[in-house]
């Protein structure tokens, strides 16, 4: 039986929510074994309340061999013992909700772990078995089947096919340990619908869908031809029927979806946000945009336009568990983000990156829609350099060691300057090493510093919640912003209720519009009416 629907007053909370992403393994260690866990999260709930977030998004906490940081799921209905138990997860969901914080969990529908019961059965059953129909098994090409079934390229580099001893190959768009499911099989659809109900029954408010545009494949699994429409495994039309069935389930529980949808075509992207499909999707155009006023304005305008066409709120995010941390990225010559451009030894000016990250925080939190904040961004953490012998990310290995991988943004958080391992909670060494000086970013130090990144985020989130002009919840459409005339290199816009945001990306100080009050600034102003370079301000006009 479906859970009670939320009241009208809270049903649209997701339209302008501030959502905090928790990578459990690196958030806080409750039992001292070097790995973050649910006990650590529960102990830090007061911190999250004080920060001022509306919801927590948990990356996968399920049973997993952790070949890809938990995105290789062995059982969607159990918690990995490294993190805790199902009972602890239920307690965490309930305790957070009592404090006014909702829970969003990750679902990974494109693939499972090679330790999942289905895949183990498929290996045992052998060629031609019904068990293998749940995945994509194929004979190879060539005289002895020694050539992969097609020429696709894995998302992690290299071929997405692995050959078994019996001669058949199986498809994995990611790591070898992540076999892709066959979404044309009714059992795959039924299983995921039951998993959604399982977690909605336990009180989660939403689900983030990993790799949401990759599930469906052309059944012929043809070679990829550039320019081919439709693509053989990205953004296929069959996906929309899947998400319509999911939406019907979410509506029973008052739940919401956010999709990870990487698509350059804005019209195709918006199709996932139609009223009977996903509620929201991540806005990667804004995340990947360089620190350039013209390109940021274009990204904002395009985002609002594509979402307005389907009545969905935009999402704004600067960083996540896959992306170079904002402070580091904005301190480099190339300030945009591309996976292909990641390299070892890229020079970084962290002082410059921090100034820009502070300004970007006020920019993103002033925009209409929902905001996502990755753990540690509120502390101004930089990307860490992981010693080669400690790197765990399969992306690094699949690309022959040329890519530093994503571990640098996943280093365990610093909570206290004096505690061992910067107060992460471990008595054993954390699963990833913390760099020298990590304790200088500790939350306890920043809590006492009125000029810290943590203080800036707390005050911005407080104002964002207190000022109705920043909101969009409950509206039939999207409350747009209005651009103000500004000098080149300056972004200046108003929201409703007499609120304005100005960001100066130009080399010279910018004149501020007429205003009655400075609500918050990312750095010191140049007098009452001038905004220095790489600084943002919220005004009452």
C-alpha cells in the first residue's frame, strides 16, 4: 500500500530545494575502521541541519564489491556491511526527516555487479540459457570469435566487451565488473519497479537515476557510425516508456526523480522532463561551463529555456563525485570541465580558484530551481593528488594510467583540526589518504571563522530559504530571472521580491546597481558601489 501523500504545502519542495550529496565512504567514519558509514552520517546530522540543506542525496550504499565506488551493485535491497545495515539506513532516513531533511537515494539501472545473483547464474547456466537473456551476451566476430561483437567504446575507455572461457562476450559500458542489463527483458523492468517500491516504502523522498540515458540498446547491437540516428545505446526512444512507468510509481508515494542525463541536444534533454516522466535532471552544461561571463549567461539562458518548455525546474551544480573540485578547476587556465582533458600535474592557483568558487556559490544559489552541493564544497576543499599506488578508480586503470581518475574529489572529509586524520573519525588510516594540510580545511575551524567558505555557505543557504524571492516551489511554471544591463564580463540579474545578484568576472571593479542593502558578498567590496574581480554579491534593490 502506498505511503501517505505529502501535503500541498510540501509536495513541491524539490522545485527549489538545496540538496547535499553524500559520498558515504568519505563523509564520516562512525566505527573507526577507515571507511565512512551510516553511523558517521547520523552523528553529523546536526551539522547538516546547521548548514541549511533540505535533502541528502546518497551515492550507492548497497552491497557491492566496490569495483566502481559502489556503482557496481550486488543487491539493491541490502546495505553494504562497510556502511552499516538496512535497519541503520531506515533509522537515518527517519531521523533526518524528523530534522526536516529528506533523503534521495541512487539507483543504478544500466548495470549490476558481476557478483549480482543474476549475473552469477548467467555465468553458471551457459550459452543460450534464459539466465543470459537478462544481459547482453553475444558471440564474437572473426574466425574463432576472437573479435568483440561490435566496435563500441566503454565510458571508461577501451572495449566494453569481455570474453568468457566458453567463448561468449558480455557487454559492459563501464568497468568489466559492471555487466549491462537487457532492458528489453520484462524481468529487468519488473525488478527495478519493485526496488523503487522497496525504498519508497522505507521513507525515501526521491531517487537519482545513474546514467539515465544509457539503459536501452539497439537489439542488433550494431557498430557505431558517427551521425547515426538513433544512437545504438544513448538516448533511445524506448527509455521514455520505462520512465513513464517509474513516474507512476513515484506519484503513488509523492516521490521525485532526478536523472543523470548527459545530452548536448537541449530538445532531446527536455523530453525526459515531460510531466509524466522525470521531475528533474542534472544540468551538466552549467557544471562544465568555464569561468566566463558570456558562456555562463548562455548556459543559464539555455537551461531555463529548455526547462520552461516542459514546466520543470532547473538544477544547478558546480561539482560532484565524478568531477574535479570547483576550487581546483577555477584555479586553472582551462576552467571548464571535460573528462578527456583530465591530466596529472595541471598547474593550479588555489587562491584564485577559491575566490572564484566563492563567487560561483552565490551565483548558483541565486538561480531559479534546485541547487546540489557536493560534500566538502562548503569547506572549499581542493582536488587532492592521490599517490599512484593508492589510486582505486577504475577510470584511471581503464585509460592506461593517463587519467588521474576521480579519487581526488573523494578524499575523506576533515572535521576537526586536532583529531587523527583531520577528525574523519578513523583510528585506522582512511581508505584514501588525506593530503598534507588537510586539517586546515576542518569544519570546526571554519565554524569559528566569519570569513570561511563554510560560513559563506551557511549564510547563503539561510538567506535562500528566508527570502521568498529565491523560491519557485508551488508555482505552475518557473520563476525566471531578469537580466540587468551590465558592463562586459559582469553578470547581473534580479529575482522577484527586490533581490539581485551581481558577479564580476571582468578584470576591473564593476559598478553595482542602485540598492538599499547588501545581503551577502563572496568577498570584500570596493567601497559601497564597486564589486572587485571574481566577486559576487546579493543585493536588495
